[in-house]
C-alpha cells in the first residue's frame, strides 16, 4: 500500500421508491428494490488514515466516539481489510455537512464516504457497483449514495448479497430539485432499523407493500425515461404514503407523523393546486421532502416559508457520485 491517508465525499439521498424491510439483517438485503435522488446540499466528508496499534479510532464532527460506535465502524472496515489482506488499524475522521436543522439521517452518506475512502486507501479498485454492495453492509440506504442522480438499488436474488447493488439510471439533469421542510429535528423514538423490522414481522399490510413497491419501481423508471415530471411526482408521493401505511398495521402500531407534518402535506397539496407541480415524500421521521422542478423551487420555498416561518425550507439540487477529495 502506497497511500496512508485518503479523504472522500459522498452525498445523501432521498428515496422516491422506499426501502422498507430486510430479508437478511446481517447482510442488509432488502425485501424490495428502491430508487432515490442524490442531493447535492447534504454530504459527508471522511478521512481514513493508517495508524499504529491494534485499535481503530473514530472522530465524528470533531468528537472522539465511544467504543460502541468504534466497534460498528471497525466491523465495517473489516469487510475491506479482509479483501485487502491488511490488518492495519485505521483512524476515521468524519464530518457531516447535513444541517442539524434538516433532520436528515446521515448514515447513507456516512457509509458511502467511508467505503469510498477505504476502497482507495487499500487500493481495492472496486468499481462503483461492487463498492455499493460493500457499503450496503454499513447501512442499506448507503448503497444508493455511491451514485449521483436517480439511482436504483436492485434487491438482488443471491443469498450472499453480491447482486444487491446500486446503479445510476439517470443523471436527473432535467430541472429537478428537492425541498426539505424540517418539522422536528430531534432524535426519533423508533429507529428506521427497528421500525422496518417491526413492520416486516407484524404488519398484515407488509406483503401488499412489497408487491406495490415492485410495481411502483417499474412505472417510475418509465416516467424517468420519458422525463415525465408529473408522473414521477405522483408515483413518489403514493409510494411514500404506502410505506407509512404499513406502520399503522404493525403490532404495536406506530407512526412518525406529527401534527405539523399533516399541515405541511396539506399545504403542499394547496401549492400544487396553484399550478406548481410538487410532490411530497417522508422517511422514518416527521420531516417532509418535496420533489419539484428546479426553476420553481424558490417560489415554492417562499410559499412554504410564508406559512411555516419557524421551519424554513431547505432547497437542494441534484448530487453527484461519491468521489475522492484527496489521496
Ligand atoms: C429509504 N429509509 O429508502 C428508507 C425509507 C427510511 C425510510 O433507508 O437499517 O438507515 O441501516 O439499512 O438505510 C433508512 O434506513 O437502514 C432508510 P439500515 P437505513 O431511504
């Protein structure tokens, strides 16, 4: 190995067709394929360096992390060390450029940045699709953050997960933007990992979700290939709501929605009624994301900010592939 220190950047992504449920929790194999948009506004920068000794170190946003977090990262680094045939301890220094006010999870960009940096440090030369199968084992949604634009994570069929990978399906360079309306940016009570597990195990709506997600994926890919924004938005909105529906069927039932969430969704529908196409989606939290046309993003933000002055909307354009900043 000739390199001793590498820095990589990966952007976060928001699913339009959601990943909700695993068929294998060890390998992070999903029950359904998903499709996302990578966002340019939110990203993680991660530096990995070779260090002396036997223990990895992990510094996140300038703070030395506890053993529990280090162990999680060490397990992930082991996947790369194993292939590289190296035993070296690694120091990981990571900075999330996700405004805390956005209430967005950063595990997607975090594991995608770390995996991209390790691929370079260990000179593994994985192509992006192969790399996506590795970062998947840190966090499912990280699979999609290896690529920019519209990205599909194919669930795959193999039990070893080697075909559960991401591919870019479109650059999304046709006037696409995404808005984030922060509703509550505090820590949620049920992590997405726990939430999806409970849903898979107990919700009678879950099999219908898997079936619908498969159909929605086919139609959204058609809409993308035809650059049909309205259809893209309608499918996005319907798919997100179906995912949230599965949770109400769980035992015990749960929901990430808050009263303000409902008001924001209602306002988006009103804005759409004014002739501004915009469509909402939500993840495992109360915050709302809206896909819109980039040349109308400022106008829609203004309308939202007028109604919700304490929850200013954040505009993001389309993000690029994960990449090496320095090596
Ligand atoms: C998604 N979410 O497709 C879905 C929609 C949340 C709702 O991926 O357990 O942090 O690490 O694989 O990727 C968030 O879940 O879960 C997520 P793990 P992850 O974006």
